[in-house]
C-alpha cells in the first residue's frame, strides 16, 4: 500500500478539499461568508493549545475577502479545544454544517478562511496542480439542512433489588448448611462404624490375660506343683536407646548374661515386614525383682503380669510330675500328659490407647475384655510323705552303686492306686534345664528289663489256676536241665531230691519252675502272662509308658521253654510287675494301676477319675495259696529274700535277677529286684524295687530297700502288726 502524502487532498480543480472557495465554478452559488468544512489540513494549522500556527509565529492576519483565510476560531465561541474535537470527529460534523444553509439554520458556523497564495518571485513558474490519478466519486446532491434532534440524557441503569439478593443469599446459605448437616448425620449414624473401625485398628492395644494353670496335688491336697503370680520383663527394641547400657543394668537383676540380653533387644522384622516391638527378656520373675526393674525406668523396658510354675518339693516326685515351658505348656511327665486339663484358656483385653506420651486407655473408647478361664487341677493318688521317704531310701541305696538305675513302686490294695513311684537318678523339677534326659526319665514306666525270677510267681500262679500243681505238690529237681540247646541250673542244687513248691520259691529253683511250666504248656503260660498285664502298657497315666514285649508262640525256640518261665526272653517294666503281684495280693483280681484320683475344676467341683480296668486272673483260693507259698522266700533258712523281711509283719514276695537289653544288646551287670506284699495274711500294700547295677551287687540294695520302704509304709498308715507267724515250710519233704 503506497504511503499517504502529507499534502492536503485536492479536488479536480486543484484546490484542497475541505477549504472555502469563493466563486468556484463547480458550486451552484458562491457561498461567501459560509462556514468552511474542516479537514486534516485545517487540523495541521492548530497547535496543541488550540491556537493557529500563525498566532504562534506572530504573523498579522490577512485582509478580509478573497485574500483572507477564515479560520474556524473566527466564528466559534472562545472554546480553545473545539478544533481538536473536530479533528477527532474527522470533520464530519463541520461537513454536515457546511451543507446546511447557515441563515436558515439560524446559527453561526465555523468559517475557515483561506488566504491567497503568495506569488513567487519573477521567473519562477507555478507548479502544476496535483492531479488525482483515480476518478473522483460524484459528489452527493446537497440535502437541505435539517434540524438536529436534541438528545435526551441517557437513563441511568436500573439498580438491582437488594431484597431479592438477600433472599437469594439466604436460600443458598440455608441449602449449604442443610446439606452439611445431612452429611454429618449420615456420617454419625450410617458410616460411623466403618470410619471408627478403620481407625480403631491403629489405636487398639491387646493385652493377654494369662489363665492360671491348674495345680497338682497329692491325695491329701498338698501341692506338688502349682502356679504362682510372677512377672515377665520385656523389651521394645524400637524404643531401647542404649542396648549395651540397658543390658548391663538388667543383667544382675535377671541373672542373665548381658550379651544374651543385647541379642534379645536387637531390632528385628516380623514376617509382615514391620519392626518387632516386643521381645521377652525373662519369664517367671519374682514380683520383688520386677519392682526393682521398674524402678530403673529404662526406656523400652517393661514389666507385665506372668505366672511361674512352683514345685515346692524340688525333686519330690519330679520324674512323675515333669515340668512346663515358660509359656506354661507341659513338656514332660504328668504336666505333658494332662496339659489339656491343667492349662486354662487365656483371656485378653483389647482397648483403644493414645500414642507417645498418651499411651494409655482412652476414656470412653473401645474396650473389650475376655476373662481368662483357669485350668483344672489334678489330685493324684501319690502320698507326699511316702513319696519323699521312698525316694530317700532308694537314693541312699543307689549311692552304693556307680552308674546304676533304680525304680520303686508302692501300690495300695485293693484300689490299685499308686502311692509312691520313685526313680533314681532324679532331678529338680524347679530347675529342669540343669538336668539330663536320663535323669528326667521315670524308670518305673520306661525301664525295660528281663524281670528274672520275680516272673516265677506268674508261672506258679498259672499252674495253680490250671490245676497243674497244688500247694502240696512235690517234684524231683535235678541240679540242671537242658531245654533245646541250653542248660539251666540252680544256685541251690537239689541233687535230684523232691522239693515242695514253697521250697522251689524260697531257693528260686530254675529247674523247678521250668519243670512246672513244661507241664503247663507254652500257650497257657503266654495266656496268663497277658492276664497279669504283661506285653502292653498299664495305662497308669504317665506319658510314653513302655509296654514291654512277650515272646510270641511262633517265635519260641527249644531254649525258650526254659528261659521264658524263669523271666528271661520277657520284656517288662517295674510297674507291670508290681501290678501283677498286686493281682495276687488282691485275691486274684487284676486292678489297673493309676495315678490320678480326681480332677478339680476351677469352680471347685471334684470329678473322680475313670474307674480302673479290672479282671479276674486267679481264684481267691489259689491267690491265697500262692501268697502263702511266697512267704517262704522271707522265712525259710538260706532263702533268697531273708533280708527283705519286715519285723512284726508277715511278708510274701519274690527276689529276681535279670538282664538289661538296650537296642537288642545286653548291657553289663544285672538287674536285681524284690517284689513283695504285707501283711501277707491280708495284704494292704505291694512294693516293687528294681536296681540295675552295671558292676553287680544290686541284690544288696533291692532287698533292704524293700524292707525299709514297707516298714515305713505300714507304720505310716498305722497298719497293725501280724497276729500270727508265717507257716513252717518244708523244702525237701521226705
């Protein structure tokens, strides 16, 4: 687009547009004295202050007429800014005014005078007029000037109604508050459990309420083992500030090495990836010691209620009672066998607690307590005083041997209750960790041996019951007898003389017992072994009780007919043999030995133990005859059981010498035993004593131990002495 020239625009005649022309041929009538039409050229003639350039320069005005240029200011009022407003209007208002007839309008217009050009000097030609290159549009026909309508002032905008705004704002506010209120009600009623449950998990604390473990009493109600209130000390590894210093402070109080305490307090992660906040440092701590721990106020160390198993007697019946873990779980003995009865059901308390320094129950917060259910207690058939004396006697006898094992069982007739059951070696149930597995074994139920000659009472009892022999039977007895490929001999050779049955028992004749058993037969002997309770556990109540083993008939060899009747090739425990003799003492009726008298519930209700299994083995007459014949063992001169006799009481019993096998291998030494009953005329108690001596000499312990135990038992229960004396037995009748 070409740049616009600064020169004023001209019409076809060469004059500038917008100026007043006198006598222009193009005008129909000359408009002398009419206001001119202002243009951009006129605007250039004025300064910003509204004065013309000529006025600023001080040039005198030209003459009136065609020689004088009329300015707009000559016909206007004294408003100096009117020209500028005309310029901003683009000259349109002045043009409209120039086309109207001034006299007819009745008002003066702005007249713009244009002075004639100043002639140039001689010889200077006037430049030709500037021509328009494009044809000019025809001028519009002049229209008569019309009166400009007066403008009414604009009506001010209508202001809004304030009452309407107030009503609208109130409605919106009420709607907002109602919506919020409804939402709050909904949250407090419908969604409250969900929101509360979502946060309560993080604030919930759970405290275990240990259930007191039931106690174990003797038959009089004296405690053998019981639980007492104690404390446990724990650590929160995430809060322990100085592990070494904390362990050093706790070590002398808890009697635990500081290095072990440091290991327990080390941070560790759980299976879910979270840091562990609990670790036991000590269990069963006495209350006084726990208070001293609390007084230290160690960060991350706490104390809480616990229970501790207390065994007042230490090693008293320890092999029977057993012990528990720190978590009050039975591990051995009756504690393990009746753990489901003794153990209670733990309770717990769940509550909301704060965090940090506010780690305490929130008043009015969630709280639920499940009370613990205490365990039941066991009342045993054991007599505490008798148990103590039995252990004392057995330990004194075993002290004479080295590396031996001893067992003693005392049974009551006719109930079959076990009044005492001792083992040696033994241990303290209060400190089980200081013992070995061998020391913790109950020898009476786990010590399997060849019973030896004590088995002969079963052989003679079966022969009496089957009618093979009578109390008056006599048989010629050789010095030895061969069964299969094995020779069996006697320690008291008869030299072929006839011997009575009491004589055979008194001198423990192997040849006599084999001869009688040969008449009885293999199958009937095995049958009576089973009737007397051999070959299977008695079910007394001890865990892990051994059942022993009987040699099946199909496994018998030629020598078995000689070894089995005299108590070899037979595996039995001391308790099994004691129960067999109890059947003889109980008029031929076998009664299952048992340790539990009754169960005492948490509410004090007493429930008797199930009745023991009973069965008839011998008739009362044959049982009485056998008891009488067994008295020969403690009365006949040079009999094997003279050292087991109890003064003032008639004693019926039998000595035995057997072997011990471990994993099928015979062990060095021998097993000596004595099983007897007293008073023989009306037995009240049966006592069995077994002593394994690797270096022999067990008989010197077993017989006197029986005597001392039986004597104490009879006096302890105030059994009157026998009124009569034992019969006079003839060993070799003529």
